[in-house]
C-alpha cells in the first residue's frame, strides 16, 4: 500500500529565506506527483504537477523535483514571503491503484514571519 | 471562469439525518472525486467517478452515497449510517484518469 510522508509537519522561517519541503513515498510505481497549497478552511490549490517521466517542474518562485527511484520529491520556494504561509501537501498517483486515486501526505504547515 | 463549485460552505446535520453536499464543475472534466479531510489524517478518498453513470467506492465509502447523472455534477449524500461525519469534504475533478486534480473550496459538515 502506498504511503506518503511529509517531514517536518511544521516549519517556521523568516521572510526572504528559501523554503525546502520534503515528500517521500514508499512505492515508486507512480504516474505523477502533485504539490498543493491549502489555506486554513479552504480547498486545495494546485501548485505543480510532475509526470513520472519528468525530473522537475518550475513555476515562478516554485521548483519541484522528483526522484522516483529514491521515492522523494522536494518543493523549493525561493525568497519566501508572508503570503506563502499555508499548508503544503504532496500527493502521488499510484499506478497500482484503481481509478485516478491520489495518495496524500499529511502536509507541512509553513509560517513565514515578517 | 472555469472551476469547481461546492455548496454549501457550512452544513449542520442532526443525528439520524441524511444530508447532500453539492459539487458542480464547468471544466468539462470526465473524472470527479470526493475526499474527506480530518485533522491529523490527511485526505481520504470516499468515492470517485471516471465517467457519467459510473462511480466506484474509495477507501472509506461506508455511510456515503453518490450519483453521476450529469458530467458536471457529482453530489455526495452523507447518510445516517455514517457514524462520524464531522469533517471537511473536498470535491475534485480531472480531465481524465492520471491527469492533475482541480479542487473545490470544500464543505465543512458538523453534527449537532
């Protein structure tokens, strides 16, 4: 059974510092990995989608890498801002799962202090 | 603007009552999903539908029911058989299987 872990569960950094968020998964048979942002009481906003054949994706200050063989993905947020404060979740699409089921990690709650 | 609309934003259920959560999308996506989010447990899949008039149980389907009569709509009914329904419910869609997800803004259900 696929398991997705995000460590640390919470992170606090001063404004301007780069953020590094980690995601690990136990089964490398995935077809994609997606990073989401969730603000308190809100739905999930998709940040980046990495297909299994890709090594990384970039959007503005965000960069996500994928290493399927080691079961890891890292989300980098450059020059963090207070508006980046949110919970970040990663999710993997498991080839062995029926349908297009995503398995989610527990999230990393980020606080960027001004 | 294309997107997913969930309603209501907040819902209160009395003991023994069935309630229905609405999910509508105008993205022309084939696949739709319902997830439940609880503190400390992450998101868990309740039901999913890959095409109109077809749906499948997810990991925690007991006490829930769905229908998919139209491509745009995937309502979730929380029945009285669901013993612990208080949670945040999220609807999502994807253009096809194995594509990225788009989520709605969620419905918070509370038992009173």
